[in-house]
C-alpha cells in the first residue's frame, strides 16, 4: 500500500516548531551534562527537524557548545552567552531568541523521556497554556523506575500533581522549571519572576497563570529524569526548600496554612510535621500517575515515611538557618 505523504502545512499544524530551552547553570555545578540532555532529546517521539534547541550559559560554555553541537539533526542548536545572570533569567532569554510556537523547558542535569515533547504539544493543541508532568530521579546505581527513586521523586517533585475535589481526577497543581511546556505567547506574557534568584519563581508563575484563568494541564507521559545523589537530595535541595517555603509563606497571599508563619520558632517543626503528613497522599497521587500497581503503591508507604522524615528534617534545618541568618541563607539559596 502506498504511504501518503503529509503536506508541509499539515505537518506544521500537527507538529509545530518547539523551542527547547536548556540552561547550563546546573552543568556548572557538576549536577549533569548538556550532552546527556541533548542525547535524550535526539530520541524524542517527535520530528527532530521541528525541535529548536536554545542553550544558554556562560561564554566558556558557549565556546564548547558551538563545537560540540555544530552538526545535529535538530532544526537548529542556538548557543547564547549570558554571563553573570541567575537561573531563571537564563530561562527567560528564550522570549527574545526563540522561533518556536511552543517553549519547552528543561535543565542540563535532566534527561527527558521520549514522549516528553509530543505529550506536551498535544495538551497545548487542546487549549492548555502550560503543561506539567511527573519528574523522576535516577542515577547509575538506581534506575528511575526503582521504588527508592520514585519515592524520593514524589517527596521532591510530587507537589505538581493534585486532585480535583469534585471529580477526584489528578490535575496539575504547580510547575517545575525543568519539566514545563508552554504556549509561547502565554509564556511571553507571564515569564519566570527572576527577582528571587534560584528560588520561588516556578511556584509564583503557576499562581499567576491560575489567577489569570489560564489553563495548566497535567500529562502523565510528559516525564523527565533528573540526576540524583543522596548528598544533593538531603543537604542541598531540601535545605533550599526550607528557605523557599519560608519565603513563599510571606510572598504568596494564598499559600496554605499561612498561620504557621506566626508561630515563630515553632514554624520549622510544624512545617516538618505538616509536610510528612502531606507526603503520604502525595505519593499515592504520584504513583497513580505513574501507573504503579496497587500493591506497590501501598507497600511502599513505610519507605515514604522514612524518606519524608529525612527530607523534611533537612528543610526544618534550612528554615532555622533562615531565621538565624536570613541574609546569608538568602545568598546561599538564591545561588545554590
């Protein structure tokens, strides 16, 4: 049977040009490599000649990228030098240099799974302004589908998956900057607020979209795998989250349980208890989105509690550090 060829206009309509924005910030911190991220993009279930890659980093990184990625199958690979600016400013550069109808954001320590772009594009074409999906962890010792890595990911990233109170359907409840796909026009209007350095901006962007009645959709297939080490997860990421939660309680008028901020020295331990309790239903939602078996979902609860206490204890210490040394903690967290 003769295969019908798709007309170029039909091709563009079905597969719009996507600009994938990758910052080199995390690569500088030895958390991963841009090459691994691009290798994963080259395996996408999406036409590579309709993927534009925007690489933003230091002048030294750009010198390497221009040689390293000079010959690819992508629509284009565009390295841009931006010295001395923070993580979210690097991402916002795409507004002025990208050609795509859709912006897809990931990081230089993240590898998107093969349906990442396609699943996000489909939701945008259905009317979403932004799309989020499950973010996983993985390293050489433990794969992203292992129980430990999935539980660790749920505790760190599971807050993006919520539940509709009326239908009980899983919904998008937040945004992660390393796994987010936007209608380009919508992102140009809102963007990341870069006033808080490395912190808070993705959450504040989600709030701004919802407040403006924009649609943030959830796609189970829009999955990424973030590089992982226990040292980073406990002592860096969750310590920073302690600072970030402390700040968001004071920046976001709609942040849940704002009364905790009035408890002063009790705020960190009360937050620990509250977050450990939240991590249990959060795991059940996260594991459901990943199509985990009923047995594995419920039998993993002891692991959830143990890892949650470890992670939230680090957050508690980060919050106490913020109370004791606010300026020093601000400087560390916004540049971590």
